[in-house]
């Protein structure tokens, strides 16, 4: 039986008021009541050791009633149960794919494909993080680009005809030294690991594209809308918000600690950006890898991060050779 067919049949048996939000009150109370009945059986299983197998018929009946009330709530709000089920499966598969993610990685976009070589990210970068103490006594971290492959700028001048610098230079620092920018010592000085997580796994980071001077100037619209200040602010803001949320979720050191609501925050930040269509499972991987690397940098007062954009991995090494 299809869900839509069940919903229509259930409506014909309803003795409840139909239509409008007010009509949803009784079935929503029914949802709570039936859920309570199922929980009561499980409570008896935990406390009294009852046989769940012996209660299968009761559970089947209660779950059936639960489904009836779900259909009634959907009807009250003018929603189709078939569409709800289809959308829910799509959303769930987006978060937790049934296929092994590496198979899906081959189909993921590389956002700067087709652009001139001097506007494309290297496919592998090694970045050194060094911690030092400022005269103020605060800890700061500096980033140095150790290697980049391919390096289109190895034997060329890093300047346009107008004299404006473009591209990166191996051995040069990326940006200014960073402190925690807070009264608390919380390792945010290493937060560029979050951006490197985005770069490695999502192949996206307006912040690092700016630091590496790889903006896609050949396409004015892309330069403005994808590589401009608004996109950079969106990514930086997301890094701040995620850092706050991570404190209440074991630091996002495992993918299981990154709840669906966290992914929704990330995807909301990415609305209207090229990264918006990427699946939730990939965001989860990017966030986890970035925060795990940030944690390792803080534990060891620095180290090296290797961003592999083809493998979509970010790895930490205390010593790089």
C-alpha cells in the first residue's frame, strides 16, 4: 500500500475534526499518547525484564495507531504523506548515504575546473603551523606554505601586467599571525585548520583562495559572488559559529558528534554559493577533519597539515619530511 492511499483511507475512518491547524490538535495528542504506550512497554522490558517477543502484537497495534495519527496530522496541515516519506528518505540519504562515500566522491564537483591554471587550487598542499608568544604574552600562530602541487608559480612571476600580485609562494607566510582573539585561551589561533578542512574535503574556501591569491578574476561574476568579501565573511562566520557549537559537542572530534542541526547551520551559510548543493555527509566529514586537525595542532603547539583535494582528506603530522 502506498502512503497516499493509506492517508486517504485513514481520513475516511476519522472521527476527528478535519482541516486547518486546529484540526491537528487531537491527532498530535494521539501521537503523544501512542508514543507513551510504546515507551511504557520498553520501560517494562528494562525494569521488569518482560519478553518483547511476547508483546509483538501489542507493539504492532500501537505502531499502527501511531501511523494513523501521523496521517491525520499530515491531513490537517494539507500535506501528502507520500511526499513526506519521499523527502524524508532523500534527506536521510543525504546525511547518511547507503553507498560507501568514496564511490560518490568521484561524482563530486571541483569548483575551479575549467579556469586558468593560475586561478586553480593546487591539488595537494602542506601548511606549517608554528606557535609563538607575542610581547603581550599571548600565544599566536603563524601559517607557512611548505609545498603545493602542482605549483604553477614555481618558475613564473607572481604579478600581473599592472603589477598586482597573484598566486602563492612556497615558503611564505599566509596571512598575519593569529591569536585566539578572545579573553579565553581556546586554540582559535589554529582555526585555519577549519578552513583547510573545507578546502580539502569540499574543495571550497574563499578565505584560502584569497590568502593564496587565486581569485577567479577571469570570470567577473565568480570573482564577485564566489570569491568576494561576502563569501569570505560567510566562511569566517561559519568557522566562529562551529567553534562555539563544538564546545558543547566533544569538539567535533568524531562525525557522530556532528548532529543534523549543525549541518543545517553550515548549509544555511552556504546558500547561493557554489558549495550549496554538496551533500550533508560531505559537510560532516569536512567539519570533523578540520576540527580534529585543529585539536591536534593545539595539543602539540603546532605541526603540519596536509590537504589532499583529490582524496578529500586533511591529515596532521607533527614532523613533516
